[in-house]
């Protein structure tokens, strides 16, 4: 891993809510190396998605900022792909076409049509979805949709993959399969990843570091835990590994002993719609200014 790659410095944000100010984040600082896998964990409403949205360029920080490979983040861009909990695939496009949408946005000028086809198929192979190229999102399972969503993001070759509870809506077995796939893909491609999760085992299994956030309002980073477990990691071996058990215990202690108060703010402040629709629609508009209507597939994965 190289020197610092992604730099989040002094980030704070204040939202205007019905005429009054709400401070969601205060002085969030995080430096990541290229190829690092970082999980964000914290109680509901503490500000995890807000951090991710600031890195994605969907929110502007009130103070501080984000620099990716020497360039300040000021807006969304294909160098930061976001995987949402509910895949946000276009329901009217096939599996292939959903990935094609993103690939055309990034590679239309630099790859030929044949190269783009090969690239789309390659990325769908990575997530074991090359058998379903012509299927519509409505014809595949929740786990499969999430795989396609991940392929779509990988195919953009982003500098940073941002994942907002990517497996949160899946059953335990499918989640485990996708976690294993993600570990294999990351080992092969060396992606830099920030992933939000509520799942302590998932955080320890996948991460190089676990960033634990304090409760809001004015949430910040409470502690950062280094996960030095050897890779490749096997969930069955790790279950009995004393280091794994110890790390797991430390996260649980942070969440349930040191910061057990759930964020009151989360209950009091109305939660806005996720920006996933906006992002995907922006992609769609670029690809196709035609007559297609409707939002992303809202069916729960
Ligand atoms: N656009 C916004 N306008 C006003 N308040 C907001 C906005 N976005 C987030 N908030 C508030 O900021 C706080 C942090 O929200 P955020 O969605 O980042 O939390 P979270 O940790 O991701 O929660 P969860 O785990 O439940 O998804 C919450 O109190 C939320 O209501």
C-alpha cells in the first residue's frame, strides 16, 4: 500500500432543517492508503452515510474537505462509485445494459465498442453474473441484483468504491457469499473501499481498519481499530481465531459500552431520501435522453 491516497480533513456539516441548523458531523479526520479497506460502523443516525455522501461529492462539507489523489472533491464523479443497499438498477434495462450504462459513461471515448463489450462481460464474470446478461432486474434475486450493482461500480474502475450497507438487505447466507466474493475481488483488483456496515463480524472479516463513530449530533470518529488478520481470510477459521474474537469484542465494547446511547438526533431529524436515485438518474440521462421514465427499481433486495 502506498502513501496517503484519500484524505478527509476536519470535515463538519450542518444541515438546514425547517429553518434551524442541525450539526451532523464535527471534525472528522481520516487518511486512507490506496488499496485499503475501511469500514465505518456506528449507531443508526450517527452520520455514516453523511460521511460517505461527502466523499461521493453528494454533500458539501460545511467545514473541512476531502482530497482524493491530490484533487479536492467538489462534486460526484466516476472516480468514486457508490454501491447502495438497494442496488438501484434500472428496472427496464437488462443486467448487461445496466453495466453498459456506467461503462459508456466512463469509457465511450477510450474503448471501442468491442472492448467495452468485453469489459462489461469481464466485470459481470467477476461477480458470477455472466450467465444472466439478458435478464431484467425483476427476474433475478436480491443477491444477484446486488452483484450486478457491484459489477457496475467495478466496471467504472473508480479510485474509491463507496459501499453503503451493501449487504444489509440480504439474508445471512447470501450476505456471506457476497462478502467472500468481495474479498476475492478486492484481493485481485486492490480496490480502495469505504464500506458502511452495522454488522460487527462483517466489519472485522473484511476490513484493514474499522472506523467507529460516536453518536450524533456533532458525531465524529471515536476510535479506529487496525485489523491485522492475515489474508485471504476464511470465515470458518476466523470464528475461533482469538485475534478475531478480540477485535470483535473491541467493536462491541465501543458500540454497547462506551457509546451505547443511540443517536437521539436520528429519531428527531427527518431522514431525507437517499441520493441514489439522483446519481443513477444522472447516469441515465447522459446515456439516454429519450423517453424512458420512472425511477430506479425500488423493490427491496
Ligand atoms: N440532508 C439532510 N438534511 C437534514 N438532516 C440530515 C440530512 N442528511 C442526514 N441528516 C441527519 O444527519 C444525521 C446523520 O444521518 P446519516 O444518514 O448520515 O446517519 P447514518 O449513521 O448513516 O444512519 P443509519 O445507520 O441509520 O443509516 C441524522 O440525524 C440525519 O437525520
